[in-house]
């Protein structure tokens, strides 16, 4: 029964090790491309770091542009500067475009104005994009990875061209009815949810000697009810949080033909949400896993028994449930092809 908790911790620990394909474009090259639009002062770049590029000439001119052109630039309040070093002594501005050039200025007495630049995928932080920025920020902190500069370049090209469609998700936004259908498919109206709960309950009968579930038929029934209830709470919370955050959690299959890469993609989709602007943390999934583990831990049968599963193990079950669903969605076409065309036609 500890396997699910170990799986969840393993997935979280492996997030920093997700390999990104080597980028053909860099922050510097994308900034140089951005300057070709001709609407910004001349800038000369210095050292390029993993997260930004230092500007060695043109900082004063760009600061005046940011201060005077409020149609193009939005100034960050203090709360949005707290993620940076010296938040009280810097000024930061973001373009009101997507991708958005993010300019961070710091004036040190006796030294020239310092300026660092990078790109954000979601534009300036307004009421609509603030949660998207939070997901992007969480992704960087949890995975130690930076923005995909190749994707940033493609989106910059798109923003330059009036004839190119704006950055939108290829899938149509989910309606409330579609979100309700997704929830019921994962919980009530399809066979896999019942089969998964029955399978885990049978596994408890065979492999666990813990008395927490009771004895005899009650042992199977108690576990089945707890497992199914956790599924309801997990996916109910997931659906509500996804609707609130405007997250689209429909699974996006990998385009790889490598089984390992496809499996890794499916497992990492438990925590990572792919968007047209870049990768974010799937906040709705994390909220669902945490909240359901707390709720089920409170109402769990056998709570008076010291051997009852705790919130951590229940969270592991939540992780494994979502990860298993992603694996099923990734390999379901292959399994159907194998069964229909290879086995049944023999």
C-alpha cells in the first residue's frame, strides 16, 4: 500500500530532471529579433544568464520608454517583484503583449543604471493572466527549467505578423457541460473507474494484512467505498479548480514513437500543463490530490487504528490514479489496435 506514495514522491523528485530539447534560439537571439520591430530604443547586450540577459547600453532610454508609454508597458507593483532579488530597489515593466518582454531595472548609487531582460509567455500580469503567471512561476521553481526559447521565437513571429493567427490553443475552450461530462466519465458513467476501484480492493484482500479495512466481505466493501469516494472527491475538486483557473486538463498525447518517452510524457502530465505559451504547473491536479487526501483521511474507515493510511499515502493514491489515467489515454489507441487487429483476427 506504500507503493502509491513512493510513486508520487518519485514523480515529484524526477520533475527537475525532465530533459528539454536543445533550443536553437536563446534569450539573446529572441531579444535581438524583438528589436528588429523597430519600436524600441537601441540596446546592447552583455552577459546572458539562464534566466535573463544583461543590457550594457540603452537602459536609460528603455526606462523612459517604459515610464512614458503606458499603452505598451505595464509596471509591476511590489507584490509581483518579490520573486526577484532586491524587490524594493528595482523597477520592473512588462510589455502588454504575449510573449512579453520583461525589463528589470536597478539603480545603484555611483553606477550606471542596470537592466536585465527576458521574456514571459503570458504577457503583463492582469486579472486574467495572473493565475497563468503563477503556474508558469511554479513550473520554473519546481522543475528548475526555463522557458522554451524555440516556442518563444515562434510566438514572437506570430505576434509580429498581422496575417498570422494569434496564440490560441488548438483545442476549443471547454464549456461547463463538457467539463461536467469529463467529470462523470472519470467517475460515474464509464467502466474503468469501477474496475480500478474493484482491482485495488481485490489487491488489498490478497496482499495487505492490515486490519484497517475490517474482515471478510467488509474488508472489500470498505476499501471499495473509500477508493471510489476518493475518486469522486479528487476529480470533483479537479474539475472545479480547472474551471476556476481556466485550465484545460484534457490529455494531450505525445507525438513520440519511443515507449519510454511516451510513458514519461504521460506521467509528467500529472503535474505539468502544456499551453500554447509554454509549460505551467497543473495547479488543479495538485489541488485535487491534496484536498482529496485530507478529506478522505478525516472520514477514512479505521481512523482509530494506528495502521490506517495517512494523508501522504492517500495523496499517493491520488497521484497514481491521475497518472494511470494519463498512461491509459496515451497507450489506449495502441492497445485497441493490438487487440482488434492482432489478437482478435488470428
